[in-house]
């Protein structure tokens, strides 16, 4: 079993749609959680941190459920520019483990 | 966020040659740098963790003699792919953290290596 697993995707949605990604992790001792965005052939960039209390940044909301060991990312009112691969990351013991990523394509 | 720069962004080399990739932290002192490898449509695989002034810690399955990592200063780490072969072709990405590391990673631009 992988340490971090994500929805397989790809997700193809129309502009304005709401889309949600989930990610599960196996190590209960994990300490920090993040969502990264990666555009084609580019490096990942931090999108947002994830907290148990929830974290909202504009159209993006991230949530952590420690009991069930999953994190989620919700994107509301999708824009064409949201098309990218979204990676969840779980940090513990000084290093981060990434999911395989979920590809989102927002269409006009 | 912190600025990390990686060079070269793209390199094409012949089989058997060695290639060096540099990773620099531009506006902070990087006590720890991570080297990742990414295959197409796959996630980042951690290759090694390097701390300034000490030997790198390699992940299981990564050949330390094949992928030489040096972190001689607080702003520079290098990855040298020795005797490169076509199967080493990949996207290599570094990230760096400082003394106030809170878990998030800031990545270099990545280096796309193609071995002919």
C-alpha cells in the first residue's frame, strides 16, 4: 500500500463547477499536510497548508481528518487557469511524501 | 515564499557522461535540501536528504555512488548523475528548507535530463 494515495483522476469539469479531491495517508504519526499545484513540465508550487480546523483561501478550501487519515481539497467556481495537477503531501520525521497527483482540466 | 533556483533547466548528454545539477537558495540559508526525481505522470520520489556540511541520507533503492550529492554551503547543493544512462532520463527537482522549517517545501525550477 502506498503511503499517500490520491483520487486517480483525471477530472474534466466545466468552468464554474465545484470539484473535490481526496487524499489518504497511512502513517498516523504524520505531522503536516499540504496541497501543491504542478503545471505541466514545471515544479510543484505550494497551494495551501491543511489543518484540522479547515483552511480557506478564496475559492479553495482544504480540510484534514486525522481520525480517518485523509485530507481534501475543494475548488469552487472552477476557472480555466485551475487546470493543473494537484499533489497532496504528508510531512513527518523531516521529510515529505507525495501522492501521485490528480489532474484537473477545466473546460470552457 | 523562499526562492530556490536550480540549474540547468534542461540538459542533454551522451550515455556514459556525468551531469551536475545545482540547487541554490537565494534569499535564505538552506540547512536542508531534498532531491526528488519525477517520472512522467508520476509523483515526486525522494532520492536523498542533504544537510549542510554532512553526508546525504539516501532513500532505499537510490544508489549513492550513482547520484552524488554535495551540500557544502548553506546556499548550494549539487547532484551529480555519474555515468549517465538512458534510464536516468528524468525530471530532477530540488527543494530547500531553512531553520524555520514548518513542513512546506519550496522547489527549484527542476532540471530535465535526457541521456541519449
